[in-house]
C-alpha cells in the first residue's frame, strides 16, 4: 500500500475495512469463475458436484450473494484452489 492510500484510509474511518472486504469478495469470486472455466466445468456441473443448484453458483459468481464459509471451503476444494488470508 502506497503513502497516498495510507493517508486516504487514515482520513476516512471505516473505508479501509470496506475496501478490504470488497477486494476479498471480488478476488474470491473471480478465482472461482476462472478455476471453473479452466476446469471446463459448467455452472450446472459444478453445482451438481457440490449438491446445490446452478442458480446458487450463478449468484455467487455474479456477486449477488456470498457463500457461507463452509460452502466456500467446499467450493475452493472442489475447484482445486488454495486460499491465503493476509492480515495487515
């Protein structure tokens, strides 16, 4: 994070937390879509392997809803992804 970003966040209480949350959600969402496409799975096929329906996968990928931590973990494992959380 550069000095300008640090100064902005210091002057805007709560903004950093919101930005970090949105960034994490975006990164998770794009990683899921990219991994599904790379694995040559359709939303229907992925949903079936997870015991859910296509509309659930579609909502997650579109950012219309967020998976629970437990479901996200199953999704990540099914797609062969790894997740790393950094706190700073």
